[in-house]
C-alpha cells in the first residue's frame, strides 16, 4: 500500500515536467533526464521523512481526544477512588497508576480526597474516561484514567501535586512514563506528601498493617 502511495505522490509531483516545451514529444516520468531524476529523489526523501515522523510519535503523547466516553463524577470516596455515571450506568472507579493516602492516614487521606474533589469540581464533575488492558480489579472497580480535557490527566495531577504515589500494576501501564515524571516533579518540589510533615508511611504499607475486614 505504501509503495502505491509513494508512486502516486511522485507521479503527481512530476506532472509539470511531463512536457519539455510546448510542441515537443511527451516525456515519461522514467525518462532519465537530470531534472526529472532530481525531482524523484527529492519526492522520495520527503515521503520517507514524513513516514519516519509519523511512526516516531509515541502513543502516550497523543491527546485523549473527544472520542473517549464522557462521565460525571457523582462522589469522591478518597484520593484515588470515585463513583461515576457513564452511558446510563454507575461505576465505582479506581484511578490507574496512583495510590493515594488512606483515610486513616491523617491528615493526608483527607487532603488527597479534598484535592481530587476540587480537580473534578472545575469541570462541573464532567470527565473523559480512558481504560487500559485490564478493565476491572478484584473489587470489581472500573480501572481508569480520568481526563479533564484533551491534555489534562487527573491521575497525573494527583501525583504532580503531591497527593498520591506512583502505583503501577501491569499490564495497565499506558501512561506510566508520564506518571513517573509527575511523581519526580513532586519529589523535587517537595510538594504535598513529599514536603515537611509529609506522609510517613506509604499507602501500600499502611494497608498491609490495616487490612480490610
């Protein structure tokens, strides 16, 4: 297919050169006149440069876009779990790639919940929902990335602002590099849980010592 497209592009670009001068015989594009060969080489170079550029764009840099389903956040349970309504159904939803302080980890559990509520409040509770390879966890929660708009990822903001830690469970790692950078920025800036009087125990460690009943 790409070969056919390439020849079509070259053929189109050579249209002005098909006749030497008015009244002279038709000149095929394979006629090895220097000007024609130069045009072929330049056309091929532009074609391959465009192909390389397109193939080099990483998937994670593409915007979420308006094609993702829209949902309304009905309730914020804590810093990484919300209840949403989407396409007429209600889903308890866990944000992918982050782990926020538990509610028992005062004051950070409460602060993380408040921060997440403020983020979604800015759009009137409306978000776009992106899932990954594994759709649900063992608690039957929908696993999702929540977008405020085409560029703004809530999961990332929770890390960047210092209200959660990176928490990657394979195979759900579509935006893992983006999330890693957000946590690195939070640690560098000593934001939220990384600052003075920050979190003394990671959420995962706290949950091990305080198992669900």
